[in-house]
């Protein structure tokens, strides 16, 4: 799947929000504080190494060269070598430690976010598009990797370098420090302006990139329509327009950084001129040595790069904060379906009592005051027109959602009071299509009960009459199903799905009638498997076919969110209501 | 604006870049010249620093002049570094922009057979990440050229000042470059490994979100959580591996110049003590060595970028190199017209003669292999309507795809109003045939633009008239912004039936002499089906129409029915005649009934998902 870079409003965090998000992130990084501390120590060491160089050069010049003392010069050189070697070792360690902490943090974030998403109810998955959830777990977390790998290190190192340079310069000569830093106010003002402008430009570019990608995708996806109406030129013209506006935003962002980089470079050399001018004057007065001036010149060469880095980092920090903020929004969503403490009995009646349901963030109820009691072992068919709410009834019976009014109980225990574990053991939903995960056939059946033994798996497959079919595969039930189960036919996927239910051996089976688009051969096998599975269980079928309905003990007709009719086939035909009309329409449409 | 030519081919990798850059050579040259000016400023400042120290400070001569000159050199270098950057980045973006437009135009013009096999994601990454890699290389061109100039100038100056010391100072610098290119080679696979692990994690997340009903139904959260932990651990492991590579090379590259500085301090210091070298010259050496670090490192980067850009260019070129297999004739013939106000009135004959066609083998279609159409014949007079009926895989949709030359026939011919369609320009052919596709694609644009797709210049009146004929006007007026409502993936979402009616309006506005309705009533709420049928009947009146029917209700719209089996016409006549005389026709209709039910069931799910989603 291609990831869209489109910017939404929550990509633009204000300063206060950014600060809050970062504070929370620091809180989350607590488990790694030792690694972070070690990393900071190494950063400090390697920065010190970088700064000691000019100091040693100064010592070499003033005490060695100027005094014509070769021994001192040699000592200075040896000291320099030692410092560089130590700095190298420290620098290696700083990378490793910072990354260890950062990757540990990202791993924890991945696991935590995923676990939290998994705890959510189906209602949550309805609210969030799957693409959004996937990009939270991938693109949003990955966008922080840059910060973790480079950003943090650069940030800390830059701050240390600037701070230590200042201390060092002050200790060498306060007069020269002032002289050299005369340009600082300009740099600071310019950096702040650059930060603001470049951030705006960066967001603009991201938004245009997103739009451009959408146009591109739309063009490719719609190429048949485009060609059928001979609109290639027009489509390209529109694409060019979007592409040019992307180009313009790139140019704008280049312009924003252009003057800033030029200015920083100019001021860097400019301040060297100042240091030499004023330094020379101070040397003449005898206030400082030549070595000090040289050390200043060398220090200044190192000082301006970190300033530049800091202002560029702001974009990275800000976009990471935006990503984190989106993740926190998910982490702050409390799951609305949580387990109770009671164990459900092995077998019992399932009672739907005065149930109403309204999807979150809508006003119109999908179901109103539905009451059905399903006896243990009964087979109930739910029938009704499109969108009448029959699937919703089925989902409520398995507590995939909670009713907004009324209760659903099993053996007198409200489903909301039951432990999720015992609920999933008693009530199993078989979805319309057999959804397969990566892994083998056995792995896929085991999804239903992680602790099942191989024998139990085989029993479950055998119970629905599918074992022979899969044993005939080269690797038997250990055959890899490949992506989305493409190795298996639709019917075989359905069999896996049914085997899962058989493995759990539930009291209640909820079926969303599952025979769509199967080839005639497997269709029979799937139907037989289904029949075997239903034996001795309470079954609720969301039915679309007359044959299924005819096999049911009772039929519930749901219309416009209400239970319109409830009874056996004969009873309902007798009444001559909606079901009777439906049944006769069905009968007529069948080919004679 | 660049020209888009479907037949543009045979550009191999580097000539493609060369050709692209040639158009920008003026600005690239300016960028390089500016870079040269910058390097003058950069090179001058250490010399000035040396004079500042030797003459200004030590000899106390004209100190302020030297200081002033250094400051000036700074402003000079700063000014030009800014412009170099501006030109380099802007030109690189321009290269990217133009290549993307060329690629898009080319993709739009490629035959549908290509698109059947191509993956959208692949084409997307050609036009985004691959072009970005090329862009990153183009940025480096003016920068590297002026860096090279600077490196040579510095080398010459240092050699003149003191060649022994110069060699000493430079000894470590080539190492930086070596390390740089080694680093690129080592880090690239490591980064790819991280990306591969990220993709595996994405797969786990995707299946967990997609299969959430299964997971919730069986309480299998823990199984997926375990999988995710494994993948998260893998990402961490690979990332730390990459970090170790960075740890190995980056600090070394950063500190190597210091080795040169140490050597300069030791030997140069001794020379100063002996009076062979001035202190200023020593500092100058130091500053120069520091100055060369970045340009040298960048040359390493440029090489790595060039390698990546070459690979990206190769991939882009692969797409550009494909010539459309459906080509415009060299000397297109015009379709006959009346020459009056309604030029196409009374026209619209179609003749399929012995048409045979086999799809090029595709990974996704396993059952094919033989010809889809095998000696297919069909004659239609102007204004006639025909329903093409057949089981799945009988070839009925292929008939339409051949008619608009999405593919070319393998044998036989198709002609419209007596002209072989291969002699018509693609534009004329496709404007003569209007298709309402099975799956209605709406663009992210207004309702108006979606209807006026065939003729963007169409006025509001024509759009509204088309919408009225298609029975779409009333619901459009009920949309938040009526005809200005945005549609498409990120816009207002319409029901299946509403989408179909927009598609029909789109075909009406195109005013083709031949209309094709490819099962235009699937995925429509049954209660709305008759409305669509009414709309279709209105449009079909007096126009040659082919209906590809998948359900009985649509079949009844046409004058005659053609029953297709294994790529051949096996029966032909009126609906009721066939129903009475042809058992195979009854079988096909019965099968339609069945799948019809299933589609409706799928639909009922859609409706609930929509309700739940909002």
C-alpha cells in the first residue's frame, strides 16, 4: 500500500502543544534513563575532545613555538593525539548508546500502541479507517526514527558544543569573546525567523506532496476512464498544474533557507575578521597572546555549524511531535468494551431483551426494542431487507458491540458482566469471508485457541470434514497460506474459518451466511462442514437464501430496526406478512 | 510545457539524464559559476587570516585592513554560497518536476494491457521516490563542480606555500573520501534491511486491522501481539546494526582531518621554530585543512548519490521505454458525418468480423490461456441496441474493451460506420464510443467536473441537462454544495446507484454515437434499480447501444440479445424468443439471479459499514 503524505490539521501543533507532547515523551523514555545518561556522558566527552583541539594548538603556539621549545611542542602534539583518539572512542559509543535508547523507545511505543489498538472494541475500528490505524503504526512511528538516529544526537552535541565553546572562550579571554560574539544577536534573530518560515514552508511542501501523490494515484487508478473518454491531455494538464504548484512550494522553501545559510556562513567568517582585528589590537596592548587569537579563530570555525543545525532540527522535532500527538490520541482512547468477572455456564438460553442500538456519533437508532429469546440448541434465522439491522443483531449477540439500550444475557448473566475469555468460548462468530493471517493453515486455525495441541487442531479440522483436503497438500496443515491466503481457494479459506469455530467448540454459533462466490465443488463441502458444525449448537444465521431459512427452527424478520415478525416458516407464511411476501418473491425468482 | 508523446522510446539511462539536463544547462552553468565565485571567497579567507596574523598582529602593520578584508571575504562567500544553494536546489527540483510530468503523460498514454499488469504502488514510487533520488543527485552537480574547483585551488596554494607540509596535511584527506564511499556502501543495505523489517511489521498491523473481526471473535489478541513484538524486535535489531555502521564510520570521518592538523602542528611548528615558516602560514594550513573536510566528504556523497540516481533512472527509464502497443495510425481517417448541427445523427453502425483475441498471460488470471473471443461476429445497425449475455468468462466484457481499442484484436476486424477502428485516431474513436463502466470511478473533483469529464469546457446548462437525463439532477441538488460538491475518495461519498447515475450523465454529456453500458446496475440498492433502468432507457433511445448484462432486468432494455459462450455467439434473438427456445440462455439467466442475490448481500454489509463508519 502506498502511504499518502497528505497533511491534516493535526500536523500543525502550536508551541504549547509541542511542549506538552515532548514532556510526555520524556516521561515515556524513563525506562531508558540509564542508557540515555551514558549516551550523554559520551556526547560530552567527544564534544570536549573536539574543543580541546584549539586549546592544545594555543598551548603549542604560545609555550612551544613562541618559546622555541621543541619539547613542549612535542608534548602538545602527543596530548592532541590522545585527545583525538579518546574523542573517537567516545563518539562511537555515543552513536550506539543514543540509538539503543532511541530504538528501545520506538519499540516500546510500537508495542504499546499496538496492544492498545487491539484492546479496542469493533466500534473503534469502525470509527478509524484501517489506513489511518496502519499509518499510525508505521509512517507516524517511522517518522520519529530520524529524530532518534540523528536528531537527538545532533541536538545534544550542538548544545554541548555551543555551551562548552562559550565557557572555553570566556576562560581564554572575555574581551575577545565579546568581540567575536558581536554578531550573535543577528544570528539569533535570523535563526528564529528561519525557524518560523522554514517550518511553514516545510508544512506547505508536505501538503503539496500529498496532493500531488493523490493526483498521481487517481490518474493511474482512473486510466481506463481517462482513455475511454480520450482525456489524457486534459488529465495531464491538471497533473502538471498540481505538479507546478508543488515545484513552487519547493522553490519557496529553498528561498527561505537560502538567505539564512548564506548569512550564517558570512557571519562565521566575518566574526573571524573581528577576532583578528580586535585580537590583534589586544595583543598589541599585551592583554592576550597570539596563541589565544589563533585558538579563537579555530573555535569560531566550529561554533557556527551547530547553530545552523539547531535551527534545522526544529522541523524534525516539530513533525515528530505531531506524529507523537496522533499516537497519544489513540493511547488516550479507553476501550469501551471491557470484560466483567462472571463465568458463563456451559449451555444456556440466549436472551435479547428490549435491545436498542445506535452507532456512535449518529443519532438514528439502527435497532429499537428488539426482544428475542433463543433456546439452547435452537436454530434462528435473521431475515430482512438491506440495512434493516439484522447483522447488527448478530453482532450484539456476540458482544462485538454493546447495546445502547436493554440487555443480552446468556444463562441469566448479562454479557457485559461475563469475562471476555468465557464469552469468546461460548459464543463464536463466523464472518462472511474466511480471513487468513500470514503463516500456515495450522497457525490460522490456532488463532482461535493459542494453546491447542496439534491433535486438537486435527480433530477440529476433522470435525468439519476438512482434514483430508488439507492433508492432501504437500506440507499438509503446515502449508503456508501466503499473503491473505492466496494459496487457498475461497472455499478452503472458509473451511479454515469454520475449523477455528470447531476448535473453540462454542455453545452459540453466529453466522453471517458464508457461501459467496464459491465454485460449485467446494460450495458443497463448505455447506456440509457448516451443517456438521451446527449440530447440537445454538445457531444464529444472518440469512440471505431461502434454503438456509427453510432449515431454521424459527425466523426473525427485522425491518427498519424493529423485530417485525418472529415464528416458524409455516407460522409466518400463515400470517401473510412481510416474510410471506419475501418468500413468495424468492420462490418466483428461482428459475423453473 | 513539455510535449507528451506516447511513442517516445529508446532513451537509455544516462542519455535520459543528459537530455533532461541539457534543457537546464544555462541555469546549471550559472549555478556552477556562482559556485566558483564562492570558492574564491572561501579560498581567500585563510590567506587573509594568515596575513592578518603575520602582518597585522605580529608585525603590527595594517591590522584593521586585514581584519576588514577577512570580514569582506566572509560576506562575499556568504552571498555566493546562498546563490549557489538556491540555483542547485531549484534546478534539481525542476528536473524532478519535468521528469514527473513526462512520466505521468507517458503512463496516461500507455495501453491498458500494460496497466493490467502494472501495480499502482510501483508506478507511484517511480514518480516519487525514484525521482527524488535523481533530484538529490542533480543538486550535487553544481555544488560538486565548484567544490572541485575549490579543492584544486587550495591544493595549489598549499603546495606553493610549503609542499612538504602540504603533502603531510593532505595525507589523511583521501582517507575521508575512501571512508565516505565505504560508508555509503555499508549503510545502504543496512537501511534496506530496516525498511524490510518495517514492511513486515506493517503486514502484521494490516492483517490485524483487516482481520479484527476474527481476532475479536476468538480473543486472539495475544497471538497478534506476539507477532508484533517479534517484528518490533527485528526492527530494533536491524536499526541498531545500522547504528553500529554509523558509529564505525561517521566519527572516523569527522576526526580524520584532525590527524592532518596534528601533523601540521608538529612539523609546521618545528619549521616555525627554525624560522622556515611563519606562524600565520601555519594557521592558514590548519584553516585550509578544516575547509576541505566538507567538500571532500561531499564528493563521497556525490558518488553514492550518483549510483543511487543511476538505479532510479534505470527504473524510470524502464517505464518511459515502453511503447504503447495500441498506436495511433499514421494517417488517421475521419468518421463519416452529416456535416449538419448533429454531425453523428443516423450514424453508429458496428461490425465485428471474426474477432479473435487472447489476453496476454497474466499472473492474476489463472483460468485463461485460450482465446477469450474466438471468431466473434456481430452486426449492429445505427440506433440498435444489443444485450450481450454470457456466463462469467464468456468474453462479454472483452467485446467492449476491443471496441475502444483498450486492446487490439489478434485476428478479424472491428469497424464503425464502415471504417476499421485501427484507421481512426484514438481520440476520435474514443469520443465516438461512450462507456459506462461497471465500477464507477469518480475523481476527486466537483460533481460538475465529474460529469463534464469528456468535455471540461461544457457549460452549466449542458451538465445539468445530462444530469437530468441520467436521473441524477434531483439528488445532486440535495448535496451540500449541489453541483459544486467535491466527490472522490476524500470527498462526499455517494451510494452505488448515485455513482452510476453520475457515470451515465458523464456518458450522455460526451454525446457519443455509440454507447456501452457495462452492467451499469450492479451494486445498486434494489429499490433504486428501476430508476437507473429508466435513466438508461432514456439515454439509449435512438443511439447504438451495447449492454453488457449481468442481471435479467438489464437484458430487457435491449432490442436483441446475443448469447456468448466461450468467445462465440451461440444464439441471437429477442429476449422472449430465446427464453422460449434456448435452454442455455435460461441457464445463464438463472446463474445471474443467483449471483445477483449475493451482490445484494455484500451490499447490505456496505450499508452497515457506512452507517457504522460515520
